[in-house]
C-alpha cells in the first residue's frame, strides 16, 4: 500500500466491512433457524429455494461486477455503489426478518421468504463487489495488499464477532416476552427478537458504509470503458483458469466454515439444549479470528510466501475442527473444550479469508496477463458468488439432512419442540464431521491446481505493471 495512505483512511475503509458482515453474518448464520423455528418453513422448501436463488446470482453477480468495471461517477468507480448497495441491503434485511401479520407456515410466508431471500442476495452484491474490488486499486505489491486485506478482514471479523456473540442475548432482550428463557422461547419470541435485532444491524450497516465511503479515496483505478456484455463476462470467467480453480477450493473450504456457523445454532438449541452457549462458543471464535489476522504478518517476518501461509492456515483450521469432533463425541460436548478447539480453528479460518482476498487480487492480475484486459470488479464479483455457492452447498446438505431425519419445525406461537434422535445425530455430524473433511479436500485442490506463486507470479506482476506504466 502507498506509505502515504493515512491511518484514518485505512481504518475508514475497514469500517465498511463491519456493516457488510453484520448483514452477511445475520443472514448466513441466523436466517435458517429464523425460518424453521420462527416461521415454520419446511426444510424441503429451503432445499429447493437456495439453489434456485444461486441460479439467478450466477447471472446477477457477474453482471453487477461488469457494471462496476465500466462505472465512472464523480465520486469514483466503487464508492457510489457501496453506499447504494448498503442502503438497499439494509432495507431488505429489515423486511427479511420482519413478516408483518404473517402466520407461521402459511402460503403467504413462503412467498414472502422466497422474494426477499433473492432480493437480499442482489442488494448484498451491490455493496459487496465494489467494496472488495477497491483493494487492488490501493496497492500492487504483495506486502501492501496483505496489509489492506488484513485491515479489512480484521473489521470483517469484528462484524462477524458482534453477530456471533450478541445475537442470541439480543434475541432474548428484544423479544416480546423478554422474561422467557432462551430454552423455552416461543416462535413468536424468536421472530420478534430477531426482527428488532435485524433493524439495529441494518442501521449500523448504513452508518459504517457511509464512514467507509466518506473517508476513502480511490487510487490507481482502471476504467474498462466498455458496455456490459454477458457473453464477454462469461468469456472472461471461463478463460481465467486460475479464477475457476480459486472458486473451487475457496468454495469448498468456505462451505466447511459456513456449516459450523449455520448448524451451531441448531446444535446448542436442540442437541446441547443450552442455546445461550452459542454466545460462549462464538466468543472463543472471535478471539481466534483476531489472532488469525496476525498470521500473515508473522509469517511474512519469517519470509513465508502466501502459498505456504495458506497451507498452514487450512492445516490449523482442520486441526481445530478435528479437535471439536473429539470433544463433541468423546467428552460430551463440553462448551469450553469446544470453545478452545473452535478458537484454534478460527485462527486458521481468519488467516484463510485474508489469504483468499489477497489471492483474488493476484487472480485479477493473472487475468489481465493472460487475456489482455483488466476485469477487476467482474473477478471480485466471483468472491461474493463463491461465498453464496458455499452457503448453498452447506444449505443443501443441512436441509436435506433435516428433511430426511424429519426435523420438527414450529407452528404459529408454539414453544420449542423436541427433536427426533435422528435429527440430533444429523446435527452433530454436520457440526463435527463435515467441516474438517471439506477443509482437507480444499487443501488438496489448492496444492495441486493453484499456480500463481513464485517466479510465475513475479513475471505476472512485472508484465502488468509495465503495461500500466506505458498506458499512463
């Protein structure tokens, strides 16, 4: 990063990630339990809805990325989209978690959920793509990109930590029957508590987006200058082989992480029967995420490459998840034992996400090196899309398991239901077995297929930098 870049601007940029992850974390970690345990939505319906929404994202995300690439607003290329997207995403988030007058399990609820489920993905894309696309414009050197990516991921982790630690207590505090314990809350209590908490998160999303937009300046911006062409977008994606490799291994590893964040609510609520332990569990995870951000700077001091650091990150995350399985099955799921193991896993996951952001910047350079054109926002749109695909993989596995084991959804106003032993067994398997398996598969694919490192990476950066100098 430019050494003259003020600390205020670095922190201002990072602040935007807090708001994005408040919305992102609430949607991906708590929407499932809201839909099944507050609105009475069938897992089979969600099994169908999730992949259908991704089909639309497959069109919408690259289209949005290409539109950002050709933008040339007086405020800049990226910042206007960040603010617009944040405002629209905040509105949809509120409406997603608030269904006025609807009866749990009714047809109207199913239609409402389907509409706003798709709209959330679209509006999130409006803000997410331009936000992360700004990183290459700040810097071209690996260490500089590592720094800005670390700052952004640090604030992103803060947003995730707020959601993970505070959501369950806030649901109890903000619910209509605030005197109810977490273990016997009715579906209406969960619905009202999450609805009000979503409103708070939506306001903060807009505030942090505004801070990010008003405190940053765009640098080294390359304007594509071409109109959007879906055919061209598909050509760029198809012919950037390292982008496809990146999407595959990142999607698999992210799906393992999302499995934990999605299923842990069900585990602590229905298997451990102490939903409040969710906050304890995520406190350990938040600490691990903060420590994970330090992995890259520490490894850099020992002259470790991003490739070696990424392998280390996945290995540490896998070890933590394997430890969780041992505690979960061998020691009765002791919350502090699970927490320590999750802390270790989160160190690896936090470092993994920072590395992925840096690698995607390298993939942008590789695409320009290979294809002759720079498609920065289009390439970064694949980050959001692969995260949605990872969530889809997680959701398909989870909802299919719920459907097969006959997970009991609620009816309007009902108290918590007792789940079948088959459902509890499935929840435990999803909590402890699937995440490390996915991470190890991702590690193998990365090691064998990703080639942007070493002398080849140096050649790419030198070629792209020389091209930009000649065009300046």
